[in-house]
């Protein structure tokens, strides 16, 4: 890492969790104080700090001694915009408190300017979106076209932010997103979600309920997978587009009004998926390119952006080998950004687990990549050449700082920080005296289960099983077929996680001694005879395929896991079966989870 980067990271680390009161009282950190922390000379630290001041990343507070603060820390703590030309001040409180505080933090940059490819692959799309937002009197409705995971929802959010930036939408204007596919099999329920319903409109309608159109009044409504709307639904929607009026389901003789910009998104050909009368009412059609249609430069920027999201979540600096970036953009022909995103989440989470106690930096190398990508990369005669080709855009080691990343939509992380989960569970297991190797295997299994929450179900098998030995992966698929036939039920890809992750963990342990002791084996057999019979078939298949002796205790574990998976299928929700070194450990892990 360059010295200037180390200095900035050190300064940022001192103040990242500070309060307004502490910042105003202490006024920053001096070069001497920072030099002592970093074990560098004061002269070198002072020189780098002044470079950072000239670059606009650090504020100099001219007192005795001179002190320094990162600009973004001040902006975040006080929720203000720090002027670009203000690099030196006498007292930080003069600009953060008092009679004339700085303006509250708002959208200060054109949101489209922050889009990767806004001047290249997305240039036409951005131009069209701007024109649609500005079109009088209330803008034009928009249809976004593009493959799954190409970024249509992200682009729609930028359209909304651009409306706020240009003051064409009020500050409190809502942005409502709705996936029409969620209610595809129930057209009545789908329409009730869009337009609302009145009490008694259908069985279960116990009270009046406003629809999304009402909720999006004065704002933007995104209808994803709009091709899932029935012809009747499309007709109701274009009536609203024409008149601005609608009725709740079950409502007669009363018309409601709303002013909404509608952004529709679809992966399908609109000429075959949408009514021509509906298409005519959506005058602006915007094409979003697939990941593999973007330039190498843009793909690299997307990779860095996605790594940046994870660095911000984990609150550590990432040091990424150039070969990792080259492998990610070349080894797999990703169909969309969504697949790349989930892949990077897995890579970062695994690197985090491997370097949990390694300090403030996490190194990401080829060893952190899924086996399939590593194998492809190492077998390619062009890998060195490809890495050289991208040196125009990245260094040998790319440094990603957590503090320099742009804000991401909240739904990006589904409300769950898997890195905090990992840290909490490791802390509990360490207190229980469990060895580091066993902790690693427990958490690695949990890691894949948690990451699953961020991955579209259609991509689960594609992504997660790449971290499993290919032999185990194939075997798990075979076991799934056995279970489905014998239990007369269909399992989704969660079966592959729970069984596959456990088997992979079992075969990578140095010892195969029993890890589960505190339950009644005979009781498990008695209460779950069908599942135990299937687990016995699993045992036979495992021993035949791998040529090993599979212990009875593992058959019991698989029995319990099957019961858990069946419950999952019935409840359609994620639950993790925790069987560890005793009741206290298991209980603690469940509480953390």
C-alpha cells in the first residue's frame, strides 16, 4: 500500500465512529499523533496529509498544532455538504454549527453522472431518461428493456434521483418498486396491490387498503416484469395513464386521482408481451445493455464498484490482486451484473472469514475465487496477457477503501450484514473453546446459507456450488434425486446448500470424529423413519461414489437435516438447523442468527 493511502486510512480510522461533540471538541488529529499511531516519521505523515488537503480529501484546521479531518467524515457526521474550495479553516465548528451552518446534505451531483458508462454504453439511455423526466408538464412514462440483472431497477432509481436533483419532484416524493411476477398466478390480487381495495371487495378484505398507485402519488412507480400483467391489468393501467384516475377494487361510483410517473421494466420483447394499446401509452423506450456488451473499462469499474459495496459493509480496506479482477471479467461470460454481484459477495465473505483477525485490511487473491473460476484461469494460456491488458485501468493491487464508496440503495443488502453475523458467531464459538479449523467449517457453511438471501433463486445453484468440490456437488445433485423420489416431494436449490455444504465441510475436516453427541439417536430414528431410510440410501450412495466408510452419526445428522429441509419447503422461509458441541453453543448460535 502506498504511504499516502496508509496515512489517509489511518486518519479515517481514528474518526469513523466519532460523534459531533468529539469532533468539534478535538478538532481533528495532528501529524505527530497520526505518525505515532502509524509508526512513521512526523515529516512523512505531514507531507502526505498536505497532499491530501490539496486533493480535497482532508480538511486542515489551522491551530497549534495543526490538525486534520477527512472531508467525508465531517460530511457524514454533520450531514452537510463541505465546499470544494474550502481546504483550510480556523475552527471546524464555524462551519458545522452556529448561525449560518452549511446546507443540509442533499443530492449535490447529477445522479446520472455517477453511473458507470454514462458517457459510453449508457449514454443514449441517460439522454433519453433526462428527456423523459423534463418533458412537460409531468414527464413521460418509460419502458426499460434489458436482460435479467442488467441493472434496470438501479437505472429506474437513478431516474427518480434525477427528478429530485432537478427539483422536478418534491423532496418527499416516493419511489415505489413492485414486481408484477410476485402475483402472476392471482390477477385479482395483483390488481388489488396496484390499485388498492375496499372492505369486502373479496374474502379476507377486512378493511380498506390503498394500492401502490396511491402510495406513489407525486412520485415514481416502477413496475418490474410488467409483461406479467394480464391484458385486463394493462387496460386498467393505461386508463389510469390516460386520465390520472382509478378505482380501488370493489369500489363503484367514486374515482380517485394520482399523479405518478410510471417506469415499466421487462426482459421480454414488448411487441409480443404487451398490448399495442398499452405500448402506445409508454412513449419512451430505453434499452439497458447486458454486462457482456459493455467495454472492458466499464466491466472493471463495475467490479470495483461491487467490491466497494462490500468494503463499506465490512468496514475494512480491500487489497485486490489484478488477476482476481481479470479472472472475474474474463473467466466467466456473465449474462448480467446480478450474477457478478453475487459472485463478488461470496468471494468477499470467504476472504473475510479467512482473515477475520488480520487487522484492518483484507487481501483478496485467486485463492478466494470459486474453484471453477480458478481452474479456468489457471488453464488459460492467455491469463497473463489478459492481466497485462487491464493494467491501463487498474494497478497490480487495487486498493478499495470503505469510506470512499458511493451510497447504495438499502435493498442492496436485504437488511442483513453477513460480516457482522460471521464475527458474532466466531466470537461465541471461540468462547466455547472450539478449534479454529472447526469454527472455519461451521461459519463457511453459515456463510453460504446467509449469502443465499442476497441471490436470486434462479442463480443459487449456479453460484454457491462453485465453492464446493465438484465431486461433492455432483453427488449432492444425485442425493437430491434420491430424496425427491423416496419422499415424493420436490426440493428447491436450498437442498443443495444444506446437504452440499455439510458434506463438503465433513470431507474437508482433518478428523472424522463425531461432532454431535447430545441427542438420542434412537429417538431420531423412531420419530423420522422415512427421512432415516432416505439418509441410509444417502450413506450407500456416498460410500459407493467416494469409496469411504460413512459413519452412523453422520447418517443421523443427514436425517435431521432432511427434516429441517422438509420444514423449509412447507414454510417457505429460511431456517438454519444448528447442531454443535452442546446445547449452550447451539442455543447461542440460534440467538445470534
